[in-house]
């Protein structure tokens, strides 16, 4: 598996040798790599010689040049990657459905890079059998998403951009009753690059929560949200194990803030949650709401919070709960170093914390209150001045405009590979009397 790897490519001989000398491959994956010297005849030989190959993910191979591969890969259950480079005029409905035939056992389609409306008919014959569909890198409109979703009653995993819109999520809710994982990524911010209907709000999230009761994972970027929607998630999604919500700054007015009661209802209703992300905006969650998160996150082990709370009291109330929390990330908060240090000492299971943007001192000295054996503390001061470029404009200072805190357990001791902007405050000494600023 080479997916998402940076590889220095000298030739395509590696794939040819693999094709000639291997008959037991079950998975071949070089999706989202820089590999370009790919001969489709080698891929055809691989799928012919490897009858157990069930998963194939390729890079930027023209999908039309992959026709022979797809025809011979009779055991293939998962296919990812490939690019649709046909012109809209050439990709007529009759052409695409006849020119591309996916394997008979296929249940998972990923990538489909640059697929447009005229090329959609290529996957129509397999739509009803699909269990996983990734449309994040397609050029499809809201209406196109609605059409495809309506043909996929057996979907268990759906990954899209927010161009799917509330309308598309309503179709998903009505059609995809077996859905377990839903990921709605942020699309282009410019209106000209996304369908005008392509924004997800509390309406779409409510629809899928009510229509897809088997959901275990929801990750969604929303333009609007309200307490009643979070309450609906808590009432309907009892199997939810991972919930992640990001409130975009597209809309100036949000229907219902703060979201304290909604968060409480969601966490009380979804007792199986082990991962939780809630990234809103100032005013989105008060100290009371932050206390609710601590109180009702009984089984949560990983958490990301953005722009939550109002004062130090919020993080202190939060830290009274979360008995199993091991990893915490906070961004854009209003908490002081002293409060953060006190909270860390309260969170008994915590192994890692990263805070980006808080009320920092000049030296970060107040963070030393959290020092303990084997606990590394690293401080990155806020940027004091504007970025400065060198004369040839090629080098830029890499310092952040906000202060950062990183602290974690380590038996290996203090790391030595940190950038110059990072100041190690305390090494993992065996007893507290030895702690000092370095």
C-alpha cells in the first residue's frame, strides 16, 4: 500500500516486475501518489495473474484506458482513483454506460476524479450494489448527488463535499437506510465553484439523523446549526461512536446560539461516543456548555474543541469530567495558562494535549504548574511581528501568529527535533524537584 506517499519515480519497471512475478496479490494501492509511469498493460497482467485481488486503487490513470483492467478484474470488490478526462460532448449517456463496465463483485467506488454529470451513467449499473461511495473529487452538482444517492439503497459509507446540500442529504436519509458512516467535507468557498444549493445546515443533518439510525460516524461542515438538531442526533443515533461538527463562518447569523442544551442532549443520548469534535465560533458554547461536555463525555477518548467557553471557569468545569479522555486538542480559546495547567492535572487519563490560541504569558512559565514525571511541555510564543521575507522572497518565517501549547507523555525524554520557535519548558524528570525551565 503506497497511497498518499511521495515517491521519487525513476521508471515503471517496479509495476512490470510485480506483474510478472506475483500471483497472490490481494490489495494494490498507489492512490494519491505522484507515480505517473504506469502502464495499464501491467495492471491488466496483475489482475489476470492475481485471482485474489479484491482491492485496486490507482493514481491519475485515465479511466477509459482502464477498461481492460476493469473487465478482467472479476474478483475486484473495491476500486479507487482514476480520472475522467473525456469531453462532455464525447461522454454521452450511451457512450459511458457501454464503454466502462465495472467488475461484477464491485461494492466500493472511491475517487472518481473529475467525474462530471455526463459520465455518471458509467456507475449507474452498479449503484444498487454499492456499499461505499466517495464523491469528494468529482465535479457533480447538488442535483447530481441527489440522483446518485437515490440509486444506492445499500450504501454503508458515503463521503462527499458540502455541495450535496440539505436537499442531497434528504435523499440520503430517505434512501440509504443502512448508512453507517457519513463524511461531508468542506467544498470551495467561492460561490462560482460550488452549486448554489450546496451548503449543509441543521436541516440536512436532522434529516440524516432521523433517516439513518445505524450511523456510527458523522463528520460534517455546516453553514448553520441549532440546538434541536443536536438533540435529534442524540435521540436517533444511538450507535454513534464518532461525531465531528465544524460550523463554517459563511453565515453571519446562526439560527440558534449558544448550543449548550443541544450538546448536552447529544452526549447524553450517544453513550457510545469515543471521539468527539465540536468546532464552532465565539459565543457558540458557554462555560455551562463546556461543563456539560465534561460531565457527559463518559467514554470519549479523543476530543477536538474550537472557540468554546467564555472564561477559565469553563475549562475547569470541563476537566472535572471526561474520565477516559486521552487526547485533547483545543483551538481559539480564551483560557489562561494557569487554568489550562489546572485542567490538565484534573484530567487523569490525559496523555496528550495541543492548544492553539490561548491567553499566554511571554515565557509560558505558568504552564509549569502541570509538570509531572515523563510529561513533556513545549511552548510556542505568539508571533510578535509580521512575517519577514528574505531578499529573494523564497524564505518565510514559520512562526504562528498565536501561542501554542503541546504537552504529552514520553518515556524517551525530551525531543531534539523541534523547530526553533518551540521552547521546551520541562523535561520528563522522575521527580518534581528537578523540574526547571530550559
